């Protein structure tokens, strides 16, 4: 299992608009051993904020309870 952090690919016009309006380009995904995406997050304005979200998730996930609905 591993996390991937990446910047969303966009057209030049969309990239310029994103820079002018605050971004939201960075995303993460968690993949299992077979390469399947099992969780993801998006719309982080900077790489460091996306990385911070992944680190917080890694710290807190073990303590997360399972709720049956």
C-alpha cells in the first residue's frame, strides 16, 4: 500500500485561471498492493498542504473506529 501525491494536469488556460484564482491543483491517492486506488483527496492549493493532509491521515487512521450503520 502506498500514497501518491500529484498535481492535476490541466490545459494552459485552466492552469492560468487556477493560479489567478487560488489553485486547488494538488491531489493524493492511496493505492493497494495491486495498484487499485482505494482512497483519494483533491483540491489542495499547494503541494505542502496536500502532503500535510496525507501525514495527518497516516497518523490518525489507526485510531479511527469502525461505525456500522
